[in-house]
């Protein structure tokens, strides 16, 4: 690492250089063949992906390198989200992010361990000045892993604007990743939007067949319609030598040669994920898990990367013909086209409209308070994207909040009367498997209270079973001189683990927690000092309603 004495000169020189080097290329963060399992702007179940996911051959422990000169500005360790993550600020005004790491390089570990033992917590967040942890291009800063909210070993890598922390697409000009494969358009859906709209004699959404003309062009069957209609597509991108279905870079739609809609993932805001469900056909996704990207603007859509050009709708008039063109591109400018002929034609409804769901109509532009004998539901303004019908009620200690495949933009607030004895009780959500998922233990004015973003049936449940603590290859009075780690399985079958703590010889000991593995791990290193040969370990684990388990053992180590 650079010495602080040379940093100021390096930083100023680099800033001046960056002003004349806008097309700055970064080195790759990992020295293995690059295959992506996720792309920038990819639509996930609950967020818009802010980086790229680099596959690590199903393994952990590959060295990770700083992609350019800079300094470590932030380190975060969490059991969820990005897990172990490093943030490096660069002189060109960008920040690189490396997430889900297995471990950090030695200088970073030193800073993290000091903080963890200082505040007695595995989860920590640290911030640094430019002179504290400078790094050079290609310097190893950590090792790939699977920590946090990761579902398999990989590197999640981001580039951000340092000042705004807006993520930017790393594939546009910074990395050379082989990709000559065109995006795929898998499905085309037509939607009658206005009250008088009809599509192919139907008043509801219809799938439109299309055929391949050549390697880059598809042509759809002609659509006969009247009124305002919109289209949507299921699309994804592939890269060379991999079968992952990744997100596309851009989608544009033209009507009679004029662009009426555009979407481009060059830069996003983290707040854009709030509007994710306005970008897709959420009811269809909720029913079938098929993700259709709408090529028209929905109510509540405030996405920065979405060009609102006449809302993307097609106002079909009787006797007129329309040529609709869809272009889907990836970041390497591989393109796929779908041409959709539309004919304005008067028609009768052959497929009847779907029956409206029961319930009370809830509008997004006002708030609501529903009070029952023993429960309340508060729906704040803008909690939903569009008007929807909700079935609400409270009976037999069951609070029902139901709607047909509706996404919530903001949390509802609920209250349910607590029983006389609250020991082990909690507010939960009834799950499809018959179990009750933990929601809240918070009590206010003799009511369990919670903020929720899922519809369903809420109820009061009880958990009296303490967590499980199970040692791995350990037993009382064992010699552990050759052990590098201590491992325990910790688990709670009902409400989940709230906290854990461990001491050795009465001193707080750092156990790293990986919820996916249900495992806590202590490493024998220089950050914990042992005196003598005989030692006493105590572990305490508490679940979300306060049930506690304890495990003690003695071991020997020289």
C-alpha cells in the first residue's frame, strides 16, 4: 500500500489526469475467465440490480483486486445484504464496490477486527479518510465468497458516482467482456388500457404469437384493436459460453418510425427499486413468476431511466394501420428486433372481461384507517401504485388484508390486541405451508404493532421452544492446540435468531455468523489473547421472542 506521505501528490495528479481521460479503463477485479450470472439493471424479485455478478466457478477464495488506484473509503460487515463489502474511492470520481467477500486482505482485517472487538459486534461499518487505507491498481484487497444475502459463491461488483452514490453500468466502457450473443425476446403481451379498448376481441391481456424471420428479427401476428392499448415483452440477455438469463441494457419502442418509449440501464438510483413493480406486469408475475416488462408507463412510475414519451400507449383508430417496432439491446450493442403490425378495426368482445375482485376500493392519493374490535389497519397515502380492491377484516383473532396480486409501495401499519400474558407470543403471518412467519414482537398500548409490505392473514402465535446450539467436532475437556477455528450450528425453527453472544474465559469473543449455513465461527488469531492452557467457552443464543439457550464447555490449548 502507498504511504500517506505520497498520497496527496498521487491524489492531485490523478485528479488532473482524470480530467483528460474520460474513457478510463479499469482492470478486472478478479483473475479468472469472466462469466456473468447477473447484469446491471436486471429486474429481481424485490430490487433493480445495481451491479454485475461475476461467477467464481462455484468456489470461494479467489483474490480480488482494486480495479484502479484509490483508497478504501468504507467497509461493511453484515449478516445480510452485501455481507462483507469493500468500497474504494477513485480519483476519477467513481467508487468501486466488492460484495459477498469471504475475507479481507490483512490491512483491512486489522481495521475490522479492532472495530469488532471495540464495540463487541460482528456486524460493523467503518469509514476512512484518503490517507488511511490507500490502494494501488491490481492490489489484492480481499477474497471472493458467499456472505450476506448471496445464494451462491460469486463477486457482486459495482461502480458508483462517488458524490451521489448512484450506481452506473460497469459494462458500458470500463470492462471488456466477450459478448456476441443477441438478447432474447421470449413473449409478447398486448393490454387493453382505455375503457373502450379491445384487443383481438378481448378486454383483457392477450399473448401475441410471433415468428423468427432471421437471426435478429422477429415478426408478430397482426393485432386487431381499438382504443388505447399497450404492449409488454419478456426478454433476457445471454453472454458467450454461459446459459444464465441476464437482464438487458435497453429497450426502445417506435410507432410508425417515431420513438414512443425508451428504457436504458446506464445509471440508476437505489430508490428506483421502489418503482420496480410499475415497470413489470406485477399481477402476472405474482401468479405465474413470468416477468413481463411493460412498454408503457403505469401509474406511480417515477423511474429516472424510463423515457416517458406519450406514456408509450398506442391510440388505435378504426381504419388505420400502425407499425410498432421493439428493439432490445445489450451493453455490447447486440440487438434483437420485434415488428408488430396493428390494425384499427371495430370488433365485438368474444372473450368476456374478468370479474372484478370483491372488497373495498382503495385509492393511492389518500390515507385510510380501518378500526376493528381488537385490531387496526392504517394505509398511508401512496402506499399502493394504483387503485385496487382490498378485502379487510378482523375475526377470531385473524386480521385479513387481502388483494389479488397487488404490490405495496409503502408499508401498511397494523395493530392486533395482545393476550394477557405475552410470554413467547408474537405477531405473525400465516404461510402457505401452514406455519406462522414471525413479523413483530413490539407491543404498544397493549397491542402488537408492525409495518408490513405483504398482504395476507395476520395472527397472534406463541413460540416457547429455545434455539439450538450444536458444536462441530467439539466436546468438553478436549485439547484444541491444532484447531484453527471453533464452529457451532445455531438455529431456531419458529421465530428465528435475534442475537447471540460468546465469551472465552469471561472475555467477549468474535464469532462470525453466516445465517445461510446456520453457523457461527471463531478463528484462533492474534486478536484474541489466551492465558494458560485451560479455557472456558460460553455461548448464548436468543430467538425473536426471547427464548434463550446456553452452551458451555471447557477446552485446552497451548
